[in-house]
């Protein structure tokens, strides 16, 4: 008896270690050897290969697979159209594999059940979700950033770029939490499924701090948010105060000019009066001298 248990233990261990799995398939549930029934979502990117694993051993009776409540496989016989492969992506358990997953599989519900009991062992809901990348970029110099100093009343062209997305995508701009709507968008596809979406905005700084945000949303992507904080720069503050300083300097120069002018005018007038008085006495003295000689 002990000898048999030892052989079973060794054979089971070797089987678990050496069992092959297709590395190109994404398992759902994400377990090497799922024994318990599974009821949940299977998230997969567009174009991937998905392997649904039913917790029923291959050596047992055949399995019934359904899609959205309609019969798909009964045993080894496919009764509905579709590009599916049966019992090939898992070496021990019953499985259903389909490659190049597209939008048509989104929110589709698959079930597997034993033909003997007709009880659903596992329920799979396929969720198509692209792993996207979102960022805000300045168009002029192509820079990225989280915190930037800008001059008041200056304008900057920004673009929101969403990569590796597909389907109907919306890019929404907000400034300080205020919805600024969806701006004109362009998109192009890198391949048959995934593409790049771009939305542009003209940002104008009015002083202070502005938090510019771009949010992406769509039925086949995870909602993401990218932000860029713009703050009024210190030179910009000096620039706002510089006209006042210039006016003050000009006023001081005018006042100084007036004071100097008045001083020069008074001095010149005093000099002229002194000169005239001196000439008057000189003439009078000459006249008195001439009178005495006569």
C-alpha cells in the first residue's frame, strides 16, 4: 500500500513539473492547475491568444461548451461556427483556445459543464482591454513634464497622445477641474487593431497655477489620466511690475529735470541782474567823473 502511494506521489509530481503549456496563450483563470470552478472575467489584449481552462480532467467524459447560452461544443464536435481549438492549450484539463481575439469577443460569456451532470463548472466573461500609454506633450519643442514655469498671457500648444488603443476613444481636456470638452482629434492605426489617438489644445496662461489634464476613455481601454502643472514664473512677475517701475523712473527724471531747469534759470537771472547793476554803477561813476572835470 505504501509502495503504491509513493508511486502515485512521484508520478503526480513529475506530471506537474513536466506538463507543457503554450507560452503564447493567456490562461484563464491565471493558474497552472485550476481545480476549483471559476466564475469571473478574462482580461485579454486585442490580438492575443486566450486559453479557457475548465476544471475537468481530460481523461474524463467529454465537456459541453457554450457561448452566450448557445451550444458551441458537445464533446469533441463543434456545433457552432468559430475559430476555436479544443483541448490543446492545457495538457491535463479540458480547454478551449481561440487566437487573435478581437472586438467581436468582447463581453462574450463562455461556460463549460460536464456532460454527465450538466452542471456549469466554470463561467468565463471575455473582457477586451488594451494596455494603453497616455501622455501630454508640448508641440513646439516636444518636451514632456510635470511642472513648468510659464509667462502670463503666453500661449502653448499641447497635444494629448494615447498609444496602443483601438475602437471609439474619447480624449477630454480639463483645466483646474473644469471640463473643456473634446477637441479635434486625429488617429492612425499602427496595425490592424491598435492605433494612436491625438488631441490638441491651445493653452493660455492667465497667471497663478493651472493644472491641465487629459483623460482617455473608451469601451476597450482602461481609463487613464495625464496631468501637467503650469505655474507663473518669477520673471513674469517682474515683467508685470516693470511698467510701474519705468513710469516711476521717468517721473523722477522729469522732476529732476524741472528742478535743475528752475535752478539754472534762477541762477542765470540772478547773474543777469547782477551784471546789469554793475554796469549801471560803472556808467554813473564815469558820468560823475566827467562832470567834476568840467
